[in-house]
C-alpha cells in the first residue's frame, strides 16, 4: 500500500532535532504513572460499559462456533470471529474476537 503524501512514517529511534521531543520513547501507554491502578480498579471504573454475554449469544455470534470462523488459539482456548448485535437491538452489529 502506498502513502498518498509520498512520505513514510518517521522512525521511532531516529535522533531528534534540538528542542524536539521523542514522544514515542516517552510514552507511558494508557496508564497514568501518577496514579497506578490495578485491574479490579479499572474494571470498577468501566463497569457501566461492560456487557456480559450468555453462551447462547456467543453461539449465535459465532454461528454455533463454526470452525470456519475460528481465527486462532488463545491462552483460554479457541478464538472465533463473531458478530455481536448492539445491546439495544438497533444499529449495525460489531465484528469481534470471541
């Protein structure tokens, strides 16, 4: 695939010019270093956005765990491509790994 502007992305390890900061090297990810949180705290903060699925919903999303939709193996077993319907039933389904 060719870039439209004709320029490629900058190298992450390139030396920076005077006064320029290397943001990639200083990145701390999505977790703030000033207030480290554990997984339980992060789940608690986002629990209003989490959705629990029944086995029946997962079967429907993966076409009864169709082996043609299997995309790999994870630490907890097989991973399938699935299509999850919106919670309120309106809108386009979301393609996810299950």
